[in-house]
C-alpha cells in the first residue's frame, strides 16, 4: 500500500520533471519510471524476505516440517495420551497450513516483532523497498531527464512544487463555485 502511493507520486514527479525539461516522449519516461519503481520494489521485497529468513529466527513450526504424505491428515490423539475434556476439533490438530482446514500454529514467529528492535525491523522491512526505489528513480531523473549535477538539492528538486500544486488543487476543490 505504501509502495503504491509512493509509486503514484514518483510517476507524477517524473511526468512533471519531463514536462519542465522539455524532453521528448514524456509518456515513455512516465511509464518507464513507474515500471522501474515497481520492479525495484519487487526485487527489494524479495531480498528482504531472504534476509528475514536468514536472521536465525524460526520460520516454520516443527509440525509443518513433516513429510508431504502426512500433510492435511489430522493428528489422532492416542487413548493413553488424550486428556479428559480435550476436544477432537482442536485448531492445532492439522499439520500443514496449505490444507483447507485451519492450522492453529502458523504464527510461530510473532516474537520477532516484540520490543524496540522488532519495531525497527518491521519498519525497515516495510519502508526500505519504497525509499530505495524512490532514491533510484531520483538518481535516474537527474542523470537522464533533467541532466543536472548530482547534489541533494537537485536530487529532490521539484517535489515541493509538486506537493504545493496538489495542495492548491485540493484546496480549490473544496471552495464553492458560487459567483
């Protein structure tokens, strides 16, 4: 969701920059920037998923690691180990989360997001693909569209005007048309 909103603003920013720079084929730059942003975000999310699985935390319950021939078969409690009052329809009775039945222990890694480090980890995994894709598009914008020198002010130039224009358009839409 965040990436989609950022991608829309990046596409508008590229469109506005291409119009100001008077480059040919503005639609190509607009669509190309959106496509590059999308592909980069997809790749960065995939990289984050791989980094996430390498951090040493458990990713699957031990019940889910059974062989495929035992998948989706309910665990039948033995008469000797069955406790009085334990229901046969317990949610944790199925072995594979891909089954049509409910798998009760599919949230084994919830301790990853506890505490301050968990909050930082979740923020990183959520925001880094959008931010890094935005920075890549900003760099491509400077090098190929505006052809300006690489600096922080040039990297983000045009954003303030774009948001000011959006704000003015929203402000005008709430005014009544009475004359």
